[in-house]
C-alpha cells in the first residue's frame, strides 16, 4: 500500500530545494543543510511531502559521498556500529536521526548500503569516537 502525498505541496518543496545530482562539496553542504533542517522537525512531525523530499536528498548525498569518498571494506564499520548499538542498548529506530529514515537505517544494518561520510560523522558525534571507525 502506497501512502498518497500531495503533488502540489511536494512540487513546492522541490522548487524550494532544487534537488539535483550533487557534483561538488558546496552542493553537498547545501543538500546536507536541507536534510538537517528537515530532521530538526522530528521524524513524526514531517509531512508526507517533507518525508519524501528527505528521502530524495539523503539518496543524492549518499550517491555523491559514495563516489567522492569510497568506503573500501564495509564489514568492519558495520561491525563497529552493531557493537556500539548493543553496548548502548540501541534499536534501529534510535538511529533514524543519524541516517534520516528508517529504511536507510535498515539498509545499512543489513549491509545493503554502506555508511556514508556524513553518517560516519554523525555516528562519531553520537558515540564520541573517531569517524574513521565508521568509514
């Protein structure tokens, strides 16, 4: 079942955000700012249109950062994250503020998606560790 969003409201958000393929650090920082502003509202307070924009922006950022900052071996950072989650009694839902959406958290924890540089920095801040542990 697909939840219906208002295309006019979503269109207005797209016009404000002007999303596109990210090719420079400056464009990446701009996209990160949009994501941050949406995340500050809180996951349960986003409209369907805002949640859709958030998902799009996160994908664009991850695409850029995946190419700009190759991850190499993804198993070790994922193992580190899983260990920290266990140590701090965290659930997937507790990491949505770092990864943007529940689906991204799920994909990262299942190994389908790597930890981006942006996520690594946020994880480093959360756990007060070096971002290198997650890259």
